[in-house]
């Protein structure tokens, strides 16, 4: 794998990128769009080629959300298991596209599915990262009543990542919806406690609290912008950092 020159140092050596299922969705508003998948995989490939160790957690909201099932009368836990299965489909699609681009990628599931992909075993995941393989964690935490945001922080902690990079549809956290308010201002930096107190819903509260307790910075960036991930790793572009603030 081509490695980045020392001229422009990378901000982080090991990161976890959280992609919502929404990140793989096209104009149809459902499922996986092959063109979008290809662009996102291209961005991940570009990041991996910079030499960063890359973990990915992918959501499933483009296919199924347990809460939506529960509001339609389905048992919540069953709906959540269906949501977790949706993340496995997304992860397989992503790994396949990365492999087609010549990258080494492995899918590891929190729900054992040995004929489909590897089961999550921390030591094996660390081994894959050492071998410069992109590791895609699927199946969420393996437990209902959680989200893939919490799974992302959990895996970032287990893999000892320097940061969690949360890909969203906009380039950070704003004080109003930038799609509706042209004067909306982007925050450069926020603290975990501010995000929790103001209930900003960038990620669920459990995920933010787990990141705070384990001192994992969360960087919110745009996954819609082609090349945005590599820019972020090189300290360019715009994003919002959520951390403990000064004096941590
Ligand atoms: N889910 C779960 N436990 C987990 C992770 C996910 O039960 O640890 C289920 C839950 O139903 C959730 C769905 O999987 O709605 C899809 O995950 P999520 O909503 O986090 O996906 P995203 O919003 O990132 O696309």
C-alpha cells in the first residue's frame, strides 16, 4: 500500500470512521446506491493509502431501524436484531467495494455468522489492523437497545483509536440546520458535556458519555464531500471536534 510522505504529517495514526447507513443511500432514500457506495469506498481507500490504520463501523438505518419497527407494533428487541442484520449487509457491500479497489478489508460481526464473515475477536481485529487491513465492524454491539454510534465508540476504545471520525451529511455541528438557515454557524469545538447538556443529538447520549469516559475525541465531518476524509486526516477542511475541552 502506498504510504503518505512525511511532509504533511497525519493528525492521527489509527482512527475509527463511523458511517451511518444513510451515507450509503442515494436519491431513492432507501438501501444501497452503488454510485454512492463506490465514492465512499474511494474516500476510505484514499485515507488508508495515507497510511492511517482504519477501522469502520457502519450503521443500518438505510435498511432497517428497530425503533421504526417498534412504532409499527413489532417487539423492540426483534426489530433491533433486524437492524443489526442490516448493518451486516452494508458492511459486506463496503468490504466488497474496497476489495474491488485493491484494498484489503475484513468484516467482523458482533453477531456470529461464521459462514458469512468473521466474528468479532479483539485480538484478531488488532492483527488485521497491524497488517494494514481495513476492519469493518458490523452487527452493532450485538445487543438490542443500543445504536451503532455506541458500537463505534466501543470499538474505537477497544482498538485504541486516536479519534472517532463521524461522517455526516454536513461538515460539522451547526447552531441551526444549515440546509434551512443560511446564517447557521459551525462550531469548531464543543465539549462532551455541552453536547450532552444541550442534547444536541449528534450521537446518542450513551455514545457521547462513553467517548467522554474514555477520552476519545469525536470529529464530525462531511462524508458527502469527496476527499473530505483524507483532508481531515491531513488537518485540512472543516469539521467540529468534540472533546473534553481545555485542561483535560
Ligand atoms: N442496533 C442495535 N444494537 C446495536 C446497534 C444497532 O439494536 O448495538 C439496531 C437498532 O435497531 C438500530 C439499527 O440496528 O436502529 C441500525 O443501527 P443505527 O440506527 O445505529 O444505524 P445508522 O443510524 O447509523 O444508520
